[in-house]
């Protein structure tokens, strides 16, 4: 037999990562960068005398939010990761008490988060249905002779 008639065995396909997991992790990581830039914005406003917050509190609080968002991004695979992700939407939304631009960006990220959760869930469900249909169409023995 030639190679065309008897193809080499294929290695088992790697399982795809969950689209929901990827969307949630990416959104939270991008939010962490946004929180860093919001902290720098507030630092500039505090140095210019436009807001009255002690710099150590401002920088410390901002960096804690950045680290928490980055950490929450890595926790999305756990059962409590998604509620943590929902909770991490609050800091940027509440940033409007200091500067309205932060809340506007927070609303945009909240919309991205909601769409990521909805679309990720839908994509994962459709992948599962496709895999189930493919498994049902495959002969029981695995040989198509």
C-alpha cells in the first residue's frame, strides 16, 4: 500500500480551551491595564491639585486594584472565578467619584464583559454540540473500512 491509501495515524487532537474562559481572562487583564492608566491619571490630577487624595493612598489603592484584576484574570477557571470577575467590574464603575472618564471606560468594559460571557457561553455550547454530533457520526470501532 502507498501512503495515500494508508495515512499515518494522527495524534489525538488537543482539546480547545473554553471560549468563555479566554474572553473573561482577556477582559480582566485588559481592565487591569486600564486600572493602571486610571491610577496614573489620578496621580497626575492629585499632583496638579485637582483632587485631594494623599498620594500614598492613591497609588497604593490603584496598584491593589491592578493586582487584584490581574489575579482575578488567572482565577477564571475556578468555580468562584466568574463571580470574582463580576465583582472586579465595580472599581472602574466607582471611579466616577474621582473622574467621570474612568466610569465611562468602566461602562465600556462592563459591556465587553457581558458580551464575553454571553458569546463565550454560546460558543462553548455550540462546540459541545458539534463534538457530540461528530462523535455520533463516527463508527463505533473507529475504522471506516
